[in-house]
């Protein structure tokens, strides 16, 4: 950015902040400036004497003895991780091969980080390097670092992800399953190397409290899985405890509590709770626990809608935050820490959202941003999961913890895989009991989440989920996309129409903006307008231009109906953009009818605009036959999409120009694949209605029969 662009960028941000939020914003900015000018006052480094004194022991050996032999702390795998691992193996026999394969890669320093592909990083791991671009951040105090350079093509999330140490938990699982001490040796070597390369508060991996929190929790899990190893010597254990104490001191002094609140702040607070429990009786631990729990209850009330969805307008971040809160809640209960009933009820509501929105193929729709963020990963197939997350595994664990058989039915209704049980096996062990999904009935009701604007509509064997929510994060839109009135569509357990995802954030601002643009969603676009203005260099903000109105919502079983529209003042011409879409399931023909109208409200009813309607497809073969698109999967269900024209009630109206374009989808952060996009281009007035049919079919004869019956019905109607 040149100086002029930077000034415009800064002014736009200032003007986008509601006046009522200025005190909170200013307070947070002042705190950051103080840390920049006076970094010595945020010093969190601990000496050996300070640590021993703060825990109430006289020397290093006494501290280690206390930590190793304490009986008042409870953990998920109890005192014998190998016994828990044996139980996991008895229920999921392939887990050993998958874990060993990954552990062997880790020992050889081969990492796949956020779409990098498998990279051999050499004997010494460069913890501050983006292994995708090769850029390495300097070992400066975190207040002196420039983390983002939009013109450099580097991604700070890559070193962050590696330093979250999710992979250390895999090494711990490998040790618990096999007893192979080489996995412990690798953990010790890596962590010693990380401490040397990342002194407390120095380097990019100390740049925000969220990263510090996630790292601390994963290191705790990794250590607990290896706690019985003879290769964890006293010096390492002392340094491990010391480092965790420094992590906690950093978090509490660098809380990300500005406006708007985000998943970062929730992660900070969850990290404080974990460290407040794990490090007792460290002198600051009770303070951390008290702050974490009290602020967490307050923040969840602000960030979670009454319908249970998080307010960032992202399904992926909803799963991420649910994961954080769930793990933290379980850890508290395990150690007898009281949690407010309000937090418990909010957590249950958040699970209800996942149970409603999770697709029949087991993935979450990708509304809003997806960075594949995780709190803890225990499943052995994370790199194969849609979105890099495990909503079914999380929901299954929640069903056990809260005794909710109805959530289990949602999991088993999805494309069930025994690997979705691994998370629960590691958490609960044989307390999980025997679950027979054959006895659980599936609830096929459509569901509307009115606060978040997510609507789940179910046909006989089809599933449509619609995004009709307002701009997230109090209108700031940090993780929102231009996806209002977009949808995803599944038949059976096959995904057909998909939200393309997010791909990357700061690595490439042009791609970042492309993936959050209007044309990269399954919507109608007026001319080439964006429904919300996209600040080119402000990658975590959207202008709050769209105003959504739900005209009618009917969630009748197998007859769902949604009529919703929006207006937007995003156009540079000053005209008001308008789009109305009606979603309707026609049970007699087992198909879906989309009725679209759009244009500029200010141009009058007889003014024609160029309208484009986009359908982004998953990785399936398709062909275009005139105006009809047909999927060409060899087995199972297929889909036909075709227009019924405008008010002429004819298929193949002369007003419609159909084409297949090349596009991309990104099911996980940092990974993109080529895919096809169906585009219908029409010229229409604002009162014209363009109708599109989505018809699942099993055979050509089945399609022909129902297609002809539908046209007769439309003609008669």
C-alpha cells in the first residue's frame, strides 16, 4: 500500500466503527501502544528461583517431584495413557497404522502445513519460517514484528500452525499406542529446539495470545500422553512447567479483548482456564482461572446468538469455538471446577446448531471464512476431513457427555465412519459404552436458525442449507463473505453444489477477496456488483451494506419454503441493489425450485439489468446440454439443473444464456482444486422471475419422466 491508500484504508476503518464502540477500541489500541513503547513492562520471563518460589518449593528437583507425583490433578487419559490407547485400538483397528505413518513422517521432519504438501524441512526445524514461501520472520520482540505484508506473498498462519504443536499430540498418541521411546525423544528434541528458537515474547509465534493458548493446550495433551516415559528427564519437565507458566503470564497480559470480539479472545480465555487448572498451585494460576471463567461467560453471551450460532457469520468458526468451549468445559468438570449454568446452556445450544447444519456427507457447509482451525485434534485422519474439522466427531463426543441420543442420530444419519468415534474414544475410554446406531431414528425436520440466518431444508433424500444472515461480528464482517442467499446442496451423501471456501488470507489478498466475493457464491449477481463492498486491503472487514428481510419461512416436514430478500447500497452508482430468492421443495416431483428476481430498485420496474446466477460444483463430472446441466457420476444419485425461464413458464427461455466456467473450491485452508461453475446470464427487469429447478435423479428414464411431469404441472399452474 502506498501512503495515500494507507490513509484511505485507515480512515475507512475509523468510520466503520460504531461510535458506541470507540471506548473499547481506544482502550485496546492504547494497551498495544504501551506494549510497543515499553516492552520491558510486559516481560513474562521466569527465572528458576522465581518459578520455585511461586509454586512454594525450594528447588528444581522438588518442583519436578511435586509435578510428577501430584494426585489432585485429573486428566482425560487418567494415569495410564497406554491403557486408553489399547481401548482406542480395540474399537478402531486402523488407527495404529495411520498414527505410526504420521509419526514416522514427523520424526523425519516431514510436515504438511496448511496446504504446503509434504515438505522435508531438514534436520533443524525453522519454526519462524513460512515453509510455503520460504520467508522467515526475525527473532525480534513481538511488538517490533511486521507480520503481514500484502505484497510479499507470505502467510503468517503457516509458522503459527506448526507452532501450535498439534503434531506433538500425534507423537503422544504414537507413544501411547506403541511404547516407542523414539516418539518421546522427538517431542523432547523439538520442544527444546522451539524454546531455543522462540524465547519468550520473541518471534512471530508470540505475536498473539490465541496462538500461545492453543500451543499450551496441545503441549499439555502431548505431555500427558507421554507422562510415563523414562525419557522425560527432570530438566525437561522443569523447563516444560516453566514454559507453560510463561505462556499463561503472556496470555493474561495480552488478552485480545478489543472490539469486535472474536474467536481469538475466546481462545485466550480458554487457554487461561486450562493453565489455571493445570499449573496449580502456581501463584498466578487461580487468578488465571477466575479471569478465564468469568470473562468467558460474559463473552459467550455476546458472541453467541440466542439460536446458538456464533456471531462471526462462519460455520467453520462456529465449530472451532464450540470445540474450544467443550474441551474447556469438560476439563473443568473433570477437576471439580464449577462453571455457570449459562455457559453450559450456551454450549448445548452451540451443539444444537451443529446437529442441525451438519451435512449428510458429514461436513459442515462453508459459509463465511474457513481457516481449518482446531483446538485439539485426536482423530487420525484430520488431513482428509472436509474443512479440516470433525463436526461429526465433536457432535458424537457431545452426545456422550450430555447424554443426547438425538445428536447421535444426526451423526449416524451422516456418512458414518468409525474414525468419527476416535475423538470420543480418547476422551472417554470405556466410559463411552456400546452405541448401536441402528436403533436411533433420524429427525428429518427442516430447521431455521433465525438469528444467524442459517436455514436447513430437507427433501426426501436431499438436503439444502441456506445462508441468509446479516454481516457478522457486529457488522464488521471480519469472517463474513458476500454469500447472502447462497446455499449448499446434497443428495444422499453426495455433495453437489458447494460454497467454494476461503483458500488463504494474507498470503494473496487478490485471492482472499475473490473467495469472499459475490460471484464466488451460489447467488444472483446484479451486473458485476458486490452485495457488500470489499475493502481491497482490509482482509478482515466487509462493508455492512446488505439488509436482509425474511418474508416467509415454513419448516413443514418435506415441504420447506423460504422467501427472503435483501437490499444493498454497495453500488458505486448510488443505486440500490435488490435480490429476492424463494427456495421451495416440490415433494410431488422430488425437486427444488429456486425463484429469483433482482436488479436496481431505483431504476424502475421496466429497466432491464444483466443478472448472473452462479452454481459452484464440488469435484464431480458434469456436462451442459443446452440450458440443462447434468452431473455424470457413474453410481448413485445425480442432479439436473435447468431453468424454467422467466414468466413465460418455458424451459430454455431465449433470455437465458447458460455456460460452464472454470472455477476453484477450497475445502481446507491453503488447498484449492479446480471445479466447474454453472452460470446463467439473463437480462431482466426487477419484476421478472427466473425459475431454476434442481432435480435429483437415479437414471435417465427417471429424470425424463419427472421432468415431463413437472413441465405439465408448471403449464397447468
